[in-house]
C-alpha cells in the first residue's frame, strides 16, 4: 500500500486528481498540467493531432506497453464495435460506405501507423 500511495504523498500527482472523473486526466493533459496519462481510447492523440499537430509530433511520446509481474507483456484489452446494415434499408450502399469510412479512414482508424519514439 505504501508504494501505491507514494505517488500522491510525494506530490507527483495534482491534489485534485483524487476526485477526477473519466475525462479529467485527458483535459489536464491537453491543458499541459500533467506530463503523463494513460489513454486507451486514443482520444488524446486524436484531439492533439487535430488541434495542435506540430505540438503533438514534437512534444508527445508514446512508451511501449509495460511488462507484467511474469515478465511478459500485460494483456491488451480491446473492444469490438458492431455495426448493422439492414438489407431492406433505404440506403444500404451508403450505410456500407459509411461503415467502411469509419473503419478505414474515419475516427476508428488511427492516424499513427508508425511506432512513436521515446527519445
């Protein structure tokens, strides 16, 4: 318990972080009030590449996935999103094109195709 709470006790996290909600860590990162945050949804990267692309490319780094206690990579939790296009719908072709857009080019696709350097 001591090592778990040491981050807070040593002043390495903002005092208000104990009461942050779901998106508060992202907002604090965008406001440049914290230097590191976990972001499984890529919302930080997506917002920064849209709002400050030069700042993202020059000032943000992604570290590798951590090893677990066994020395192997921690499992990566993934989500699967389902979509349905009804065959008798009035715009089947447009709906299928829209789903393809979301998966290939849209907000579900990552703009980053190369690993980020940590140096």
